[in-house]
């Protein structure tokens, strides 16, 4: 008698909840929760990266400042002597590059025509770029640290997302949505499934 009741009860439950329906519903709930959680995390990550980008832009703006043009008679005379000394070197550009962190040398080179230092305009541009890095070591260091931290954070977010998705039996479909393994993939549109005339002609020629 008990066996019959048990069997009858199981049949009633099966009728109310077909096989797989409960797991599908739970899978959808898991996928929705995952999407919301990762969405919030991405929003916070985006805000953080935007703040980092603004800080880097501010630092780079600060790095555009180079030594001012000589103004006093003594500064002008010293700059002229430095240019003569550079021009006399066998390799003026290498000498200038080796002294790119010396503000007086950089100021002398940039305050006069390139030929006065025995350099080409292209060499002047290279030295200017190198001096911007060399004369602002703190800014360069902070930019490198910020970029490295942003890269680590990006990789951590991606790794965490992949690990959680794997443990929760989730997958990301071609439409970008996350779904539980129990959910079917989105259907391909009927239009895409119907072959074009060109496809049919190609198939006929084969």
C-alpha cells in the first residue's frame, strides 16, 4: 500500500515538474546572478581604469615641460659654449643623448637651430623626446606603475570571471550572454539558415 502511494506521489510530482525543468530554472537564476555580479564588477573596474587614465594624462601633460630658454647674458653665453662643445664631438647626437638628463645641456640644444649643435632637426626631436623621459623620472615611474597595476587588475577580473563561470557551469554564447549549461543556445535566425541563390548555384555547380 505504501509502495502504491509513493509511486502515485512521484507520478504527481513528475507531472507538475517535468524532468529538467527545475534544473533549467535554477540555471537561469544562476546565470542572471552571475551576469549582474560581473556587470557590477565591470562597472567598478571601468570607473577605476578611467581614474587611472586621467591620472596618466595629467602626468604626461606635466612631462611636456622642458627647461626654459636662456634669458640672462650669462645663460645665453653658457648655452652657446655648450653648443660649440657638442658640435665638436665626433658623434654630437650620442653625446647629447648621454647628457639628456642635464637640464643645461638640453636647454642649450633646444634654444638654438639644430646645426649650431652639429645636429639634424630629426636628431633634435629624438633628443627632446628622450629628455622628456629623463627629466621627469618620477612621472615616468608612476605611469609605469599605474599601467602595470591596471594590467594586473584587468587580468584578475577576467580570471575571476572565468573561474566563477566554470564552477557555476556557465558558458558565454555568441550573442555575448552568459547561460547555464542546462539552457539551450540561442537559435540561428531563419533568414540566416535559408541559403541564398548564389549558394544554391555554387552547390549545383559542385
